[in-house]
């Protein structure tokens, strides 16, 4: 009879410890996205966008500015109706401002394109982190940026990369692959 009580107490202790056991790890979603093969294509996509769309838009804006500027300089503007002269001046001012601010306009367009391209990759990375956490029994997964001190073997990046079928880059292979329980 006493051995049953000891066995029961041991079983309760083991079960209660399993119930309170929490497993935590960390990962940087930015690091996950950065190792995805789709991200490597981003630079090529953005360069092509810059060449085809932004470059063409700049050229078109510049040509329109030159045309309207030449119209104001070559023709006798006194013979132009006042409303047309005013419209040309207003158009020229807008085009001039656009050309002067082209760097920031182009940067904003590129940033918008980058964000549209990266959105699905971030969703995929986040979903994969959730799947890895669930499959490996993690109760908590923190952002790597929020963790000040933690052993490298708590980094989930290798597990997430494996789940995505990605070979870890050499510069990131130093992180652990078996997070502690």
C-alpha cells in the first residue's frame, strides 16, 4: 500500500511539472525574411521598377517641363490668352517642384513598392514561426530585438529556416538549433 501512495505522489509531481513547464525562444522576423529566397529577388525587382517606371516617369516629367518652358520662352506670350499663360506658369511651377523633389518622390515610390513586395513574405515568416512554435511546444516566442540576454540555442531561426526548406547562410549558422525546454 505505501508504494502505491509514493507512486501516486510521484505521478502527480511529474504531471503537475509538465503542466507548468513553459518553453520560450526568440527570433527576428526580419532575419527570417532576409534569408528567404524571394527576398533575394527584391533588389532585381526594385532596380527594374526604378528603370522602367521611375526612370520613365522622370523622363516624361522632364520632357513636359522642357516643352512648356520652351513654349513660354519661344512664343510671344502676349498673344496667348491670359488663362493659358497662367495655366502654363502653374504647370511649369508644379513640374519644376516635382523635378527638384524627384529624389524624395522616387524614394517614396521605391519604398511603397518594397513594402508591397515584402508584406506577403512577412506574413509567411510570421505564420512559419507560429507553426514552429506550436510543433516544438513553445509557449512564448519573443522578438529577438526585445531580448537583451539569451543563449544562442534559444534562437528559433534555424528551426524556422528548416521548416521553410532554407539552408542557413554561413554568417547565421552560429546560432543554436536545439532550443532548451
